[in-house]
C-alpha cells in the first residue's frame, strides 16, 4: 500500500512540476518584468494545490506507516505471549517434576525400612465423590499382586487390595466402612479394631470404657490380622466419647495418609513384621 501511494504521488507531482517548469522556463526567454496576469493566476493557483497534495500524500503515507508499524507490533506481542505461555508451561513442568521427585524419594526411603518385598504402583483412578472409598492402581496379576495385600505409602497405611485384574487392582481404603485393621494404641498397647467411618475418618472399635485412650494418641497396626505388618502408622485419636451405659468407648481417628492426594503407593507382597523402629512415632 505504501509503494502504491508513493508511485501515485510521484507521478502527480512530476506532472504538475513539469507543467509549471515548462511554463516558467518559457518565461526566461522574455524580458524580465513583473508577472503578467496569466503568470500570477498560474502561480497563485498551482502553488497551494501542489502544497496541499504534498501534505496530503505525506499524511496518508504517515497513516500507512503507522498502520504497518502497529500490525508489526501486534505480531510481535502475539509471539511474545506465546513464548511466555511456553515458558510458564516449562516452569510448571519443572515444578511438577521436582515435587514428584520429592514424593518418590520419600517413598523410596520408606521402602528401605520395610523388611518385605514391595511393588510400586501409581494411582490411575480415584473416586472423588465419596460414594466409594476405593481407588485403582496400575498393577495386577501380571505384577504378582494378590487380594488382601497391604497398601501403604511413606505417611502410613492406605488400605488393602480388594480385587485384581491382569494389569490393575482395586484398593479398599481404610476409611471405607468395610475396612478393618487390627490396631493398638502405641503409647500403652491398648488394642482395638480400626474401621472406616467416612471419607474423613475412622473409628477405633471394641475398646472398653475403662481403658486409657487420649486425644493425640498414635494408632498403629498390631500385625495380628494377617494382612497388615506390625507397626504401620494408621492415624491419630482426635475424639473420645464415653457413654456410662455402653461397654465400649467411641474413639474417632484421623488417618495420617492424605487419601485424597494419593499418587504413588507401595503394595506389600509378604506379611513380615517390620523392625521395631517402625513403631516409633
């Protein structure tokens, strides 16, 4: 567009100037005297037109240049935005990789404390509605996973294997009402059965009202149910309710594992007691 305006302006100016030049040049062959009427009319008429055309074409050229410059700036801005988005995505990927490395490192450190063969698994499906306290992991019969194997992570007990397919397995979380773990209070070895209550907690059942249990007590697995090795961390007592007419006290327990945020797990293949340090808080 700029080139077109330049050519148009150039052709017009050349035509006008050529006409004026030829007229004025012809005057050189006349004796010098004041401009006659025709000369004055030509000069006075054409000079403003020439100036106006010059100014107009200059203004149009300026507008065209501004338009082209703005389009170029817009393209550059779009390219910069795309680059920023790409860099932000790379940063997010790096941060995610760093967080994942930390999780895996903790899980690996925890695995070294277990005197049993384990299978590392990834969570592929987690029910977030709360209707089913289960999740699906990416290990199955092909990986020697079997029913009722204990499932843990570095925070404590997650649950047990409920059923298995060739490449996947379903885990029953300890918060499910169908879950039960033979458990003890670490502080004084008071024994009970930890059962699921809802998505947010469990209850420790069959603890007599006259036995000493306190808020903040750590509950661990007793190892006497044939599923969970001894000393695995289960949860912390967060509420105790005693009824004078009830033989057992109601004990609410908050699981130590953040069940809603699970990503990597360990499946314990063999039921072997854990070392004594595992029972330490």
